[in-house]
């Protein structure tokens, strides 16, 4: 189920389309979503969804309206989706209404625990709050919501020792699943800010033994 298209954020590593949209652009109406849920239930018995929005909780009012709508359905739904932790902190009512509306599993894009790297990619909130808030939401949600997160290896000032330290912290945190992905920079087909402006963020380039262009910086080589 897709309830909106595009993302209000512009994280520098991201290649998704419609980045930096206004929060009210490309959104289905709550009534249209309700009609779809009822139709799918009556025709197919569907009650479980993967909500494919770039950011499930990016609009405060719509999240409240969605919660209210699910309480009016003659059946219960369950869904999974991508959730921003900073918005759960800024709009704390979401910590209650998302599980109440049917959230059973979510994905947090944490990317990094480094304050320098958080600010570099456009996620300044995480510079101080990634670890403490993740600890908080694991304690609050872990019995009802399956949580996973992704990290990016190769950001900012991080080294292999930093990645290992982050891995060890996550292993002890109580989060259900996590994964590291390597940073990708593709200069010949730019889709992200890093692709188009890599050198401004300290990335340099060389040819590997197969003739492919690979990045490196002062801290790590791809």
C-alpha cells in the first residue's frame, strides 16, 4: 500500500525520487485509503500491509488522521513501514498511535552514530540522540513492534573500528535486526547529492584492478 509519494527530506546519500517534497504533495486522501482497505478486506480478506511510503510518519496531522481512521474500520489491520526516529521524538504521540493503528514492524534508517557523519548527511538530530532514543524506543516498543535498522559504512570520519563499535553496541541494544550497507557513490549517473558533489564531502576516486572507479577518503577506502 502506498499512501504518499516522495520524501520531505533530502539525505545526501539518498537516490529516491521526489526528494525534498512539501509534506502535502502527492498524498492520497485518508478517505481514499479507508476505501481501499475496506475493499481489499471485503474482496480478499486482506488485513496485513507493507506500507511503501518513503517515510511513514512524516506528516503529523495525517498520522493522527490515519490512526483515527483505523479505529473506525470494522476489522483490525497490521502493517510494516519505514519510520523516522527523530519524528517519533519531535511528535511523541506517534509513539502511542502508530502501534495502536496496527504497526507491527518498522525500519529505522540510522546510518551512523558519529556526530560528524550525522550532520554531514543531513540528520543532525541523530548527532546527540540516535543512541539514547533508540534505547528508549526499544524499551517502549520491543514487545509489540519488530524493529530493524540499517547503517551505512563509509560516512564522514568513521573508520573500521567505529563500525565495529557500532556493531557491538547494536548487538547489546535489544534491537531485533540490523545491517550495514557500504556507501555507494556513482558519479557517472548522479542520483544523490553525494553522487553529484562527492569531492565537497572529502571523497576522492581511483581505479581498482578491474578498471572500476572506487571512492576513498582520509579515513577509509571503498
